C-alpha cells in the first residue's frame, strides 16, 4: 500500500481545523493523551521481571502534531492541534504505568534503568491518526508488541493490536477524546495479552 504523506494541510473544513494558516489569530490547542481506566491488581502475578523498552514509532507519527486522513492512503497533520508529547513517547509512559499498577509481573521496570529483567517488552506504534474520510470519523491506533526472553534473546510472543473508536465530533477536539478511549482500550488489550503468556519457559507466538 503506497501512502501519500501530506506535509501541508488539505483545503477542507472539519470545523475549521484543517486550515492553511491564513488566520494568524487561530490558537494552537494542545491535548494530553490519557489512560482513564481504573486498574485492578492481578491476583496471580507472573514471577518474572518485565523490562519495557521505549515505544518506537512509524516516522510519520513521530511528531507532536495530530495526524489525520481525509482519503484512503493519505495522511496530513492538523496545523492547530498538537499533543503535549509525541504519541509513542506518551504511550510508552502510559503502558509502563499501567503494567506497574496492575502487578501482572513480579516487577516492571523501564529498560536501561539498571534493573535486571527476565523478559523484554518491545512495542512499535504503527498507526495513530484521525480517520476523517467520513464525518465524524474515528481514532485509529495500531501497535505491534514483541516479548523477548532476555537470557537467550528468543521470541516468546508477538501480537499486533488495532483499535478504532468513533470521534464525538468532526474536529481535533472530538478526535482527541476518541484517542483517549482508544489508548485505554489498547492498554487493556496489551496488558490482558501479557497475562495469557506462560508462567513457565515454554515459548509461544501469536
């Protein structure tokens, strides 16, 4: 699939958020990606220590600008809607916080922190954009996750996650709200998947 990466804003409406920037008085709105789910600690933690690598990203989404799509195989960036942090960096922080609070493992730490671990969680953000082909559109998020045995560098499990949540309105504000819900759902799926992995050293791939 060939993707046309648009480095400029498309001439469209979407509540005035897709602007070419001719109005210098339009303020830039900055949104913070959040996980709103209340976590219930696991009753039976995996006895291992899980190290979490910083989430890498598709280069196009490695920006603080909010991405959108007005037509299949195209991407653009909102000119006046930004994230407080680049999505991959924020998602990595939320994932680490979620896993630590859930107590699904004996301990969870960031890779490179000096903590000795048993498994390594490597994630890549594949998609993070407002699918605005039809109003009001939806927030689409895709993530690849690998779990690697630190001792022998063998792949324990791999899975791709895709989440789509309808936007409340046909603009950046509606998309940001949907991204929060999509992120919480994605974290639910990743944490639930990790809990299905074997307690023993038997390798498994998904």
